[in-house]
C-alpha cells in the first residue's frame, strides 16, 4: 500500500531579469519539487510562466549544481577544483582580502548584476560588506543605463504607461523589443488589444517571432532609431498632428526641437534607417491620427552608442501628440521608478558604513580593460581581488578576449558565488555554492509592472549551499567585522528594504502588494523634472539628436569597408542571458549557437543554410551555424545570445565580437554597435 503523500504549496517570486516578475506557486513534497506554476491570483502573472521558469526544477536539481565550496587545484580557467569545508574556504578568503584591504581596499572589486533581482540576495548584505571594507564600487551599467538616464532627463523618473493598459490601446508600437521572448505578459495585453482591433507595429532590425505577429514590421538598421523618431516628428509637425495645448503646458524646449525635427523629412530619415520614405510617412500617419497610441519601448534599441539620445527622442513623441492624456497611451520603457519610491536602500545597503570614504567606481561594462589595467594615479590600484555574485562576466561582458585575459591573471584573487561552474566560475580561486530562489527568502520589485512580490523558501538549501546574504554574513564574521548590521537575518532585511508606510505586513500575509500609482501618470503633465515639464532641452541639457553608431559607414568608413555587416546579439528565447544554457531541455530547444543572415548576404559569401561559419572582426572570432533566411535584414546579422563559451563551437560566444565602448548617456554597454564579417568555416 502506498503511504499518502503530503504536499505543500509555497509562494515564490521569479528572480530573473525580466520585466514580468511573476509570482510562482511551488508545490513540494518533503524536499522534492512536485511542480512549479504561475500564480493565477497574481494579476501580472495570470497563472502563466515562460518555458524557462516552468522548468525550474530541472535547473534547481541539476546534477551539475555546485553543492560544496570548491578550491582551485588546476591552472586558472581550467575549471579544476577540489571540495573544501566552508570554514577552510572562508578563513582563506578572509585572510587574502584582509591583506589586500590593508594595502588598499579599492583593490577589491565586487562584480554582480541581475542573476537574481531579489533585494535580499542582490545588494543587501553584499553591499554592507563592501561598504564596510571601502572596496571599489561597481557601476552596474551592462543593461539599461543609456535608456534609464534618457528617461530621467526627459520625464524625471523611470515610469510610464501601465502594462495592463496596453490592452486598451488602439495602436501599439513595439519598439526594440522582442516581447514574446522577453516580455511575455506584455504580449498577452498586446494580443488583447489586437483582438479588439488595435494595430501592432514592430520596429526592429530582426524579423522576430513578435515582429512576425504584428500587422507591420519596420526593419530599420541598428542604431538609427533616433533618426526615425526625428522623421516622425517632422511629419507630426507638417501635418499638424500635434496636441498644441499639451505641448504648451507640459513640454520644455519645444521650439528648438521643432526646428531640429523640421530638418528631418521622411526621405532623410528613411535613408539613414534603411527604410522607404513611404514607411516613415505611414508610421507617422498611424501614430499621429490614432488614439490612444502607446509605445512599448524596450532596452534592445539602446545597446548602441547613440542609445541615450534615441530614447530621449522617442520618449518625446507621446508628449507631442498628447498621447499621455490617455491611460492606454504614452510609453513604457521602465516601471522601476514606482518601486523606487517605497524602497529604502540606505537601510538595506548601509552606505553610511563607508564612513566618509568615497571609493572609486569601475564600470562593469569595461571589466576587461579594468582587470588588465596595471594601476595608475588616475585609475587607482590594480584590481587584486574580484568577488563575483549573481553574474557571469566571462560570458556576458563585452570583448571577452580581454575579460578572459584579466580573469587568467595569476595575481588576481577571484571568488565566485554560483549555482554552477560557469565560464566565470572556471576562473575562480574559490567557488562558493549559493542557494537558488527556491531555497531562500527574498522580495522582488518589478521594472515592468507595479507589484512587489515575496519569495518564501520552498526547500532547505541543497547540499552545503548558502544564500548570498549568509555567505557575506559569514565572510564578515571571518574578517572580524562586528557591526551589528551583519547579524540581521533575511526576514529582517526584507523589512529593512522598505520605507515606513509600505505595507510590509500585507506583503508577508498576501505574498504581494500593489503599489499606489496613478492610472494615467502624465495625463496632466506633472513630470518630476526641475521644471515640472517633459524636457526636450533645458539649461544644461542639450537637444537630443540622431547619434550614429560608433562602428558604422557614417563614422568609421574604413572599418565598415573591412567589416560590412552590422552584428546584433539579442537574447535567445529559452535562455535568460547566460542562465539556463546548461539546462538540457532548454539548450535542446535552442539547438546550437547560430547566426541569422539574409539570403543576399549569404549568397555574396558563398554561405548556405546550415553551414558552419566564422563571424569575425579585429576583436575576435566566433564559430556557429548559418541560418539563412528572412529573420535577418540585408546588411545585418543576428547572433542569438548568450551561450556559455565552453558549450560553444570554438570555446567563444557572441561577446568575443562586441566592444567595451560606452553609450552617449549613462555609461552603458554597446553590444549592438558592432561590425563584423562572416565566412564559411573551412
Ligand atoms: N527569454 C529571454 N528573456 C529575457 C532575456 C533573455 O535573455 N531571454 N533577457 C532579459 C533582459 S536582461 C533584458 S534587459 C530584456 C531585454 O529585452 P528587450 O529590451 O526586449 O531587448 P533585447 O532583447 O536586447 O532586444 C529586443 C529587440 O531589439 C532589437 N534591436 C537590436 N538593435 C536594435 C536597434 O538598434 N533598434 C531597434 N529598434 N531594435 C533593435 C533586437 O533585434 C531584439 O529583437 O529581456 C529580458 N528577458
Ligand atoms: N552580446 C550580448 N551580451 C549581453 C546582452 C546581449 O543582449 N548581447 N545582454 C546584456 C544584458 S541586458 C544583461 S542584463 C547582462 C546579464 O548578465 P548577468 O546578470 O551576468 O546574467 P546571467 O548571464 O543570467 O548570469 C547570472 C548568473 O547569476 C547566477 N545566479 C542566479 N541567482 C543567483 C543567486 O541567488 N546567487 C548567486 N550567487 N548566483 C546566482 C546564475 O547562475 C548565473 O550564472 O548580459 C548582457 N550581455
Ligand atoms: S522569466 Fe519572466 S516570464 Fe519567465 S517566469 Fe520569470 S518573470 Fe515570468
Ligand atoms: Mo538586461
């Protein structure tokens, strides 16, 4: 006779760097995961998860999970380790860091990003630890800085149209976003709008699965979105599709912007964008004459040098037509500003522990250059210790050759907190086993919607793994840092993460809390800028313009002659950046590292579909399989990211080709501003 099984359900929150921030319902039996579903009662989730996270059990109980601390026994990068006890690992790490900190704590560099977006396992205890040491600070620029800075300059905050309101829009521009891959729950609202008669237009160099399902697709050249926005403004002006009253009251610097836009007739914009003038006119007509019209802008289009200027220009469009008057009009790039109002980073991260010191800040995008820097009076000390958590820089940072050269330095002491032996962990002196979202407490705010979601542990830590928070707590103890804040447990950190007035009891009781937000944020203006207006230009803020790619025929003709193809590397649907690449079922769905080429570009190089190719430029070479077809537009090739190097064809990935150059605003990464050529692999 079978013994009856007792199942429990636990409320969790998806930790990934995805605007949807789903609530998960985890069913467990003892310590076994029975199933993982989307919460039906959580409004943004609606009971639906993406394929990746539906497979979370496969990742959590992966046979290759790191379950004990590991110490390097082979050459750097070889991935040869032996298990050691926590005490041995932490005592040795503490001794090494103490010695370096005694010389100069800025020689210690933390490196983290959004492996988890949880506030507790993100920069909570970790930030306290590094602040107390006075370590170098990290500018977390790799994803969204150009667009984020552009929103702050234009609107004064990173807020916009509420995602669920798109269901009521009559026209939706899906601009630089592959929503089906990267923003699935937005796509559900866009589908609802489509069923109700709305027109959907995708603006994307790649014919994505999302673009395919829109009524129209404008495949512009990468990095030309600013020119398109100026061309649209030109048409809005000459046809008088403007909301003069809204502009008068709520837009600063309109006369100057008007003058600039009038220099961008559709012919000029179309020439720059690689579109027809008719396509620009049609788009302007649709946008100028349909209400409510909403733009789902996403970060794909700002990963180029001119990304900041382009976002500023696009963000001004709904201010000119008065689309902001409608709750279902306007623009959404980020909703993170809503949660910012309730978060209390001073209490969570304790910058006061710096005690008046202002350590240097290094940009995570230029990790390669920074690790290879010998140190100088302007740079500061050479980086001697690198502590990586929630990130896989060997795979995801640009210009990998330099990142790897840095990680291979014999005199660099590297500690990596991880679930798996990633490309980065392979270069560690110590790998420390971290818990996953199913094994620790956390709370996650969203940058795509307006709910705050609690994560309760469903399982005890697997093996000897520990939450990031606990690893930093113990490291602090081993280093003799005795500030009482290092004793705060994770549930205390959740409380400390928010200002008084945020209903923490409701969060703990219900599992999520909706933030108090207005339905139509800028219907009456009220932009949180110094002037209270949306800003085209202002004292100290120059007018935005189209800024061509750093690597482009316009700016670098000699380079473009040698490397005539623009290379973009957007996310693969079944991976989350470099996460999930080692999960067999998801890797099987992506099949292999690939490069999409247009038939013309393939034919010109004697490349046929399915053939192995090398993609190359002066920075390096990436081997993958050619997919010849209409997903790529002529002159642009798409290498879907971000494979683990060691699972790739020649031990590299897309970032072997990308550059460490920064964006015009915010010091962001320029992954999609990259020229290459392609040849058949002999
Ligand atoms: N499945 C899956 N989901 C993800 C991720 C993932 O890796 N996998 N990553 C997550 C993260 S970290 C982020 S930041 C978001 C990113 O999601 P998005 O913000 O949507 O950004 P990307 O996927 O980088 O790019 C979106 C689209 O922009 C297009 N694009 C590239 N260059 C340009 C350009 O110059 N102009 C225009 N108009 N379009 C351009 C690309 O072809 C791509 O289809 O997605 C998150 N969601
Ligand atoms: N060429 C190219 N490169 C890109 C991009 C692109 O579009 N093209 N996209 C860029 C973007 S938008 C982003 S956001 C970055 C993303 O870069 P990262 O934030 O580094 O993202 P991931 O590659 O997902 O790596 C996260 C790592 O954190 C680990 N992790 C997850 N949870 C935990 C935890 O609780 N504790 C610990 N210790 N570890 C944990 C995971 O196992 C994983 O290895 O990549 C960028 N790189
Ligand atoms: S990755 Fe995005 S869509 Fe998938 S479960 Fe997480 S929040 Fe939801
Ligand atoms: Mo990102």
